[in-house]
C-alpha cells in the first residue's frame, strides 16, 4: 500500500469515528489536524530499511523521517485527532502507537475514557495498556520482609546485615519516634494483607491513601534490586504482570519521564519501529533536563561502608575475584568525597551560608530543610576540586565494576539453584538498594569534570548546603543546559515518525522557541501546523489589565497594592473563580488579608489534597454558592473547570521563572558571554508559554463566558508585554488603573 493510500485509509477511519459519535460537533480544525497526523505517519519509514538496488556492499539508505509539531487550541479535540489516524495506520502497517503525556490526569483520561470509547467505535479491534515506571509498583519480596519485621535483621547468608532499607531510612528510623516506626510496620503489614487477598493490585496509585515517598521507597520495585525472572515471586509480580499487557497492546500510553528514562531498555516499543505521539509536548524540554541531571551527596557517606561490606560478603559467597579491590575503592572514594565536601565549603562557604534571594530581590534566612546554593561560574570547576572529584569518579567506576561482576554471578546462582532463589534474590536486593548511590557519584563526578568544547555551552554545576537535623548536608549537582541538544542526541536520533502536540507550542506567535528547546529547529523532517481554537474569544472572554502604581519588581509594595485590587474584584464573584499566584509568600499575604465574610468562599491549594479541593469547589458552585480557589503554578495547567466553575480567572503577576534556577542562570551566563540577550531569548518566550497555559483555564467550551484579570502592568506597558499578548487568545481587552 502506498503512502497516500495509508493516509487516506487513516482519515476514513477518523471520519467514521466522528460520524459514529452521537452529538459530536464537526470541527474543521480537528480534521485538519487529523490530516496532518495521517500524512506525517504515512511518510515515516519504520523498521529495517531495505536497499532498493539490492547492493549488499553499499551502506543502507537513511530511513525517511517525518515529525509534525501541531499546536491545537483549546476545544480542537486533539486527542481524537491524533489517536484515530495513528491507531488506524498502526494496525494497517503492523506496528504500534506509543502515546506519551506529561500528566497523570491525561494518562488516566486516555486509558479510562478516550481509548475505551474508540475501541467501541473503530472498525478494527485494538488493545491498549498503561505504562508506568517500575517504581510505581510494589516489590513483593521486599514487602514480605518489611511486613514480617525483616528491617531489623534476619535470615541472610550469615544472619547479619540483611535489611533492605536504604541507609538514611535506617538512620531516620532510629531517630523516629517509636509510634511512627510502629505505624510504618503496621502500614506495610496492611499492604501485604491487601496484596495477598487481592484487595490491592500492587500499584501505588491505587492505594486508598498513597504513601509518602520515604514510606514507599523501601518496597518499590526498582530495577537495581530486581532479579527479574529469577526472583522466587516472579510469577506473582505486579510489575511484570503489567509488562505482559504492554507486550500484547497495540497502543501504549506512557509519560515523558518514562519515555526518556527507558530509551534502549526495551520496556516500550522501539522508537524506530512505532508511531510516537507526544501530547502536552511543551513539557518535553524541562523533562529532558530533569532526566539527565544528576546529584551526589558528599557528606552522608555511611552507605559506602555498608555497600562495601555487602559486596565483600556476597562476592565471597559467589566466588567473585573482583571483590579484592573493593575495600580500597570504597575507602579512597569516601576520602575523595569528604575532601570534595570540605573544599566546596572552603571555596563556596560564604555563598552556601548566605541568605537566599527571593522573589522581588528580598532575602530570606536559610531554614532547616531548605538548601542554599552556590553555582560554579562558567562551568569551570576550581582547580582544587578537580583532583578529589577525579579520584571519586575513578574509584566509583572500579567499585561499580566489582558490583556488576557480583550481580552477574548472583543471577547465575539464582538460575542454577532454584531452591535457594529467595535467599539469593534477597542478597541481590541488598546490593541493589545501595548501588544507585554509587552510580550517582560516578555520573555526577564525570559531568562535573566535563569541559565543554570551545564555543559550546558548558554543563550547569552547583553545590548545595542543607541542614537536616544534626547533619549539614553538602551535595554536588550537574545538569545539561540545552535540552534541545540532549533530546536530539537521545530521542530524535532514534525516532522515525512522531507527532508533538499541545495547546501551547508557539511563543509570542512563533514555533521557533519550542523547536529549539525540543531539539527540532532546522530539522528537515519537521512540519509545523497551528490549528486555532474554535472558540470566539472576543465574544466569550474579556481580559482586564489592571495597572498598579507600584512596580511589580518591587515585591512588597506591589503585593500590597495587588491584594487590595484583588479583594475588591473577588467581592464581585458569584460563581467559580481561580486565583493564580507566583509564590507562596504572595498567596499567604492574600489569605491573611481576606475579610471574614469572604474566608468561607476561599479554598487554598495547600489546605486540602487536590481531588478533595476540586470536589468541594464543584459542590459549592452546583449549590449556587461562590467558590474561589487560591492556587499556584501547578493549578495553572491541566485544570479543567468549564462553565460556572471558572467564570473569573485572576493572574496576580506575570509567571516569570524563579530567579534562582541554576540551569537557567548557567544558560543566561553563556548567552551573555556570546553577546546575546537571555531575557529576550529565554525568559520572555518561556513566560509566554506559561502565561498562555494559565489563561487557558478560563474558556473551556463554546458556551463559556469568562473574565481574565491580570494585575501586572508590564503586560500592557512594555514591549515584551506586547509580545506576550500576541501569544494569548484574542480576548476583548479592557485597561484600568487600580484605585
């Protein structure tokens, strides 16, 4: 079948689904997007590429790639526009569709609502499955030990050191009140009972009350402590049971974190032989930076001795010769890390002990649990730090080589001695529980030591200091600075056919910023398409731009004036409203200023879990009562409050990124050194995308009517504010001066 025939057939499927959907309104923009999706995927050359001339001696031709970047405004119906043609074409071509999202909410919507509805309407049947990281599932072997009291020691090879807790978990347990420790053990026991009786399926997200990370971590099914098919409870493993569903599915719904972390791991479909859809694609660059950043604790190092002890004991049991060097590697790595921590304090001590800059330029004194930071200017480590970090990297590598040899031997023993599989798997988990810290030391030291080629942007490098109880914790951090480079090398080099979509991919009216951030700028395989929203924004919405006397950069004066104007406007709210703040301090001042009569109408993000808060908001509005949500950045995206649930949206200040992001600072420093303007190139475009997301909470359907209030006069008084306005829906604009 030709490319044109594939595309035509995919569009026929789309039209058939639309026709079969009762009450569905035809949308020209949605079909235009479906056409682009079908065209793109029909031109992607998947799998092994055959030489048309049959010349075995000639290098294989480069496969044809096709990537579409589609901005689909609110109300277009992008999920249907990409899923139907993608699934229809995948079934026709004998391949699979991988859909990646940024939020759990969209994953759940696709798996629980959109795809089941499609499966009923599409002519060809298909199976779909949800893919999550393995850390979201419980390890039954770990849970059994903890639920049975195994954290205190037990039936190891020599009856000693047989816990599966990470080092800080054990230390924290010793400092924790007895009642809290007992409550944890009871919680693990209740999880084990629920798992054994099938009341719980082993998925963290399906627990009635999902536990905090520090409670979940000791029982998570992490790869470093998993022996896979050699595990004695493999046949009952929730994670591997879910993986079976992935193998049988033609459509897999994952998330950006999992997509990037599993490249080359064979968990998801091979990227050169599937159709990839990236929804909420505006999150992809930030996710890439998070995925490829690394950090290492330079001060809490007891885990090194514990890991060395385990390696020696277990390595001797499985007769691995490489353990002979473990004591030296462990001791020298520990000494090198201690030297690095001491020298970092000598070089950066004044910065690490100084008050941190806050919004508006004010400083706040470091508080327990809140890290202070010192960035390595220019990405060039001080000479005195190079040698200890080089030693740490060298000995970490040697230590890792020994662990790999022990792990390989253990897996062979488990395979050959099934009667001892449980004991041996526990030993494997003991190594795996601490091995990620060793890997983090190795990766962080290597990236810190890396020098950028001339003209290239160096990695961002920084140190943090944090007070944790009686400990002063010094950590080293490193991160790539340009997400585009990282994505180009790790993702796009493997992808043949992809569609990236979101309601906010253009910035100030252009795709260029996103394309650069995503690593696609200048890629000949890329096509861009902007599909406007079907909403009549000029009729349905009004943007009220309030100009304060105070400069928004003067936080104290501006916040006081803004809060007065906000409270005056909130007094007029009759249904649902959403107020978006740029800092906790700003939100706290607004809460403190609320008059008594208004307090009962306000729901504060930090006071209730999000599902409970939204349920209460909907209940109040349904009862005809005013309900006002006070939220921060996480409430500015992915929140669907149609109709009366959000008739008024208040943006207290333009959502510029926080001023203390070390990766952003490093990138700005590099741009300035090259004679470029980071504010114009980075800050304004990024703010434009964030502001468009925030404003997008207001109008969700063709029937909605809403007012959007912005109290930051820079939106209408500055040249960059005019750029920001170009990226917003064409609301009717009203300007006013605060009283």
